[in-house]
């Protein structure tokens, strides 16, 4: 088997940030990316997606995003930025290399790839992030629904849904953004267990919210160790989305109470035909390849502290939601976590 210094699994923003940080520590990471390019999940998001953070707060370490620092970059700009970032890294990046399992091998690890090849590594960084596995909750009657059910991960544009009756499930940024976009083409309800919570995008004199998160230190506060369950974050709004819901396009309702065939029942007793349900219900970490290490807890969640595995020395994570802070899974925050993990792994390998 080929022997690696550090295997970084995943070549999106988390893996690239990890590789950059490991290189700074004098280590020789090899990035293993399952797809054909180093853009992570971004190519799979819906066409209209834009960042909620300005370009000045949306860079990885070592390469500014570029352009107007106050603009909110589009999905395709992020893809181009990540490809540019990968090209300037002095790191061995291997695309089309899907890791199927990681096992213990003495003090290190043995990696099995889907093509049947195997690699050995002194350390492993799991950087497939927290957005690889769409969460599809067991909602009442959903399994019997005869219309279209899709997760927001499979949604691209509103035109195919023109004229239909659509229910979007969720109360976060993606749910509100997709429901509002669809409402220009279809009759749409946003169904959520609680009313939508809002953050003003430019509060207190016009500065972007992320400016205030930075100057107050809230963006980097080590709150992740206290976060034990997924949370629905408040929707960051420049005024458009709150106004759209207030105008009923889409309308917001408590969760439906049941489904039978194409019929959806609501808590007020009404029953109606629905054409499609869009689940904007978040994601779960895509870390099944770590199962042989017994490194995962309930619902496949990694057992870690600030990204360092609690069960296997030499194993670390980058890109998890709330890994350490509010910004851990974002372009603006993943670099900080990557640097912390790189120092941790360098110290671990130096002791061996």
C-alpha cells in the first residue's frame, strides 16, 4: 500500500482549508475527493443560491475572495473560487477517489477506496463536512404521499413547479429562500413547527450582520461543545423574505397533521390536494466510511471535542456544523478550525 502522511477525505472547502493548514505545519496531506472537482457540495445547490455573508467574510486562509467585498457571492462564484483555491495549493489533490472505509491499522489507518485500492495513513482528517447527507424526517403520512417529494438538495429552479400546489417543510434560510422563489410561480405554503425567526442582514447603521458577529467575537466563541442537537438558525433577511411571508407569498403554517394519497390535512381541519413537498430539513454528516473505527455516535454523529476524535487518536474533523463555533461549517470559519486541527495532528504525530 502507498503510505501517506495525512489523508484528507473530501476536497470541498473543509478539505482544502485542512490541507492548507496541515501544509503550514510541515505535514504532507493528500486530499481524496470523490467527485471530479474540488468544489464540495456547492455544485449541487439550487441555481439562485447566494451567500448570506459578504465576500470580505467568505474567504479561506491565504486567498481573498476578490471583487467587491460588500457583495453577496452567487453559488457559481463560490465554485470558481474553490477551484482557484485548489489550483494555488501546493498539495497533492486526487479527484475521483472515493473512500469507502477507514480502519485502524496499528497506530495509523488503512483506507479502502471504492475502486478497490488501499492506502495507509498516519492520520486522517474527515472533511466531508456536515452537508453530505440530506435529512429526510419521518413526517406523518409522508410515505403514502402520491405526489412529488424531494429534498432541497435535489431542487434546482422553480420553473418545473409552475402552477402547482407546493408545501415547503422547514423554517431556516434555505426553506424561506426556496419557498419565496417558488411562490412567484406556484401556490406555496411554508410548513414549520415554530414561527420563523429573523436576523436583519444589515442592522445598526447598515453594517452587515457578519461585521457585528466578528467585532463582538460571537462568530468564534467556542459554543460548539454545548450544542448537542441540530438547531434551526434564524433567517438572515434584507427585508424581502419577511415581507413575502407577510404578504402570504408564501404563507406560513404550522406543520400538517397527516397525508393520505395526494390529500394533506392541516391542524385547522382543512384538507387539500398537494402536488409536491420540498423538504428543507437540513443535512447530516456523511461519515459512514468511519463506521469501522467506532468513532460515531447516535445518528452517525462524530464523537469529538473541537474536531479532535474522542475515540481514535490521529483522527480529526473539519467542517462540521457547530464543530467549535457558529461559523465552523462556513467559508468564513472553517479555516480557523482547520488550523486548530492541524496543530493538534502535528503534535500527535510528533509524539509517535
